[in-house]
C-alpha cells in the first residue's frame, strides 16, 4: 500500500470538483428517472415482434443494425430502435425466401 501526501489546498480543490461531479450525476439521474426498464424489450420480445430467430437477432446486433444495452448479461432494446429495423428484416426475409431458406 502506498501513502500519498497532498497539501490541504489541493485536497479542498479535489473535494470541490468531486462534489460538483456528484451534483451533476444526481441531476442526470433525476432527469432520466422517468425512463424505466419496462419500456425496453428483451431478446424474446424482439424475436416475437419481428418473427425472427435468436440467431438472426444476434446477427443484427453483431453487424450494428440494431442497437442494444446490456445489463447484468441480459440484453435490452429500445422499441424505437426495433421499429427502425423492420424494413431491413423484411428485406432479409424476402432475400432468404428467394434462396429457399427461413430467418
């Protein structure tokens, strides 16, 4: 373990900056507290909505077509992001049907 000595003025300056940062974080939390995780969709919801397989959903995440957030190893999607990729999924479906496959 290391011991670091700093003078009182520097400590006070660091403390003020930290308090300012903490206040900004509290403000951000208050502003965004109305957004609940229940508004988000999980993997199963998206697969059912788009009629796609979990592997196709993984591909959409991997290639950057669908934005997502991960919380404790669980993946969530914003409904508006899912709506934006509906045309892409329909195009994928049409091209795979032509090949005799299914997504």
